[in-house]
C-alpha cells in the first residue's frame, strides 16, 4: 500500500514539473538561442572575433562546423598563439568557401613567413574581390621578398590599402606609381618609391592619404 502511494506521489510530482515547464516563457525553454539565429547573423557576429577564435567555433556542433568558411574578414597574426604560421594561413585559405567574396584581409609578415605563402594569400584575396588590405611587415626585407608588390597592384578591387613597415626594418620600395583605380584610402609607413624620369625616389615615413 505504501509503495502504491509513493508511486502515485512521484507521478503527481512529475506532472507538476511538466506543468511548470509548459507555463515557462518560450525564451527560457530554449537552451541554445544563439544557434537559432540565421547563418548570416552568426557570420556577422563572428566577423568581430579574431579569425583563429572564429574558426574554433567549428567544434561547437555540426551547425557551426562550416560557418567560419563564409567569413568576409580574415586576420592573420602570429601573436594569436599560432605556432605553424605558414601552414595555418595556407590551411585557412584552402578550406574557405570559394564562392564568398573577401572584403578585408589583415596579415602580419615576419622573417619566418614564406614569400610563397604571402604571395598566395594576396593572389587569393585578389581573386576574391578584396576591398581592404592591411600588411604589417615586421621583418628584414630582401629584394626577393618584394615579389608580392605586383600582386597588390594587380588587385583592382582595392578601396583601402595600409602597408606598415617596422621602423627597424629596411624600407619597402614601391614602384613609381600604383595603378589601383578603385583605391580611396592609402596608408603608408616607412615606404619609398623607385625613381622615375631621373627624379630621386621619394620616401614616406608615416602617411595617410584619402583619395576622392
């Protein structure tokens, strides 16, 4: 008899719990409201994260596995705790969704950065309609490392270009002119230009130019 009453009491308690859950607002019933957002909204939120952290969201669930591949902003920085920097940059670009345009790419270049990796990154960005490019050159330049410059000039979709060369490095030498028809903003630091028509090459320590 006691067992029957205990069983009935348990069933009654269970019913009460279910009734309370039914009365709860729908917002409290959902355990993962973030994942209920549309993909485009989630991608927009991820744009504000460092690229490395945005990619790490792929382990959250199947829903998040491929979201990072549609990012339109990529930031490559060695200071994010990336050990194999060259391999990391190549991996991100090779696994990204090729159907998505790339709006902004920021890349820090070190002595250990392979010229091929830098060139491939800029070439990839150019092929995906890059609009804004930021290059932070923290290295000792050699003439062979300037091979990326023609690739930058060939990126006709650029509207913003920022090249910063560490003051302890050798000045980066650019061509006498830059043929970038869509460019609106140009930021240069520790950059020189090659001579043209017998004139001495110019040098820019820190320059900000807004083009109309």
